[in-house]
C-alpha cells in the first residue's frame, strides 16, 4: 500500500504562476517518485519550485517544500 499526497501543480516555476491543477504523488517500493501514476525521471529545483520531468515527456511544477513531505509505501 502507498501513501498518496495531493500536491498543487503550477503552470510555471514562478511566483504568481497560475495553478494548473492537483496531482497524486508518492514514492513507490523502489523509492522512485510517481506523480499521477507516471514515473518521475528527473527533478530540477528552480527557486522554491521543483520541476518534475516525467516518463511521459511532460513536466509538472510543484512547490519543493511540499514535495519533501511525500512519503513512501506504508509498512
């Protein structure tokens, strides 16, 4: 079982950027970050934001402070 966190997703990594929605985020059993059931391949930190570059070719922008709170599978 996994513990999902819901994070706000922004249109850009800039203060004042509009919200584009929300996403379910967790770490899988291997410790890999997953957002809306898509593996995160790389993370780029830009100021207070993290850009999650995903296996589907899309990037999602979230606040780094909330991303740090994302947990892994329940024991």
